[in-house]
C-alpha cells in the first residue's frame, strides 16, 4: 500500500492567479508546484511538504505499479480520499515504512524527511 500525495490547487486559486489577484499564499503554492514540475533536476526537491494533500491510497507493492495504477487503473486498486489527478511529475508516494519518493520526469527519487515534515 502506498499513500499518494499531490499538490491541490483549487479553481479559486487558478482563477486568482489568472486574474492577477492571487494572495501571497496562492502565488507561493503555484510557484512551488511549477518549480517542482518543471525542474531540470533529475530529483526535484520538496521544500514545503505542507502544500501536499493525501489524496489516495494505492493497493500496490512498488513504485512502478503506483504510476501504472494512478494512470490506467484498475480503479479497484485506488482508495480515493480527495479529488486526485493522474500520477505525474512532482507527486509524492509514501510506502508503509514511511519512505517517500517523488515522481520525476523519468523514474523516482527518494525524499528524505518528507513524512516527518508533513502537517497533520
């Protein structure tokens, strides 16, 4: 079982960014999301885990299966907790032993100390 964490941006957040009326918090959320997703680094870093939400549990046994199930199913292997998008670059997968990996452009990279810095 893996926990899937994604950056959740609401319609209100997107509308405010597009209108140029975003609050500092909305702008910081967007900046973080795009910095992570568009990073040239092989292993993007997460400086603020609080921008992530636990959106689903994936009933699989490895990272490659997380990516597959999160993109093509089967739906029966996904326990949705909140709205989620397909598993993509910048998403974080946390195993039962609390090791965390970020989805990279190619493959995955371990994130040290991600779960210890999550906001409850």
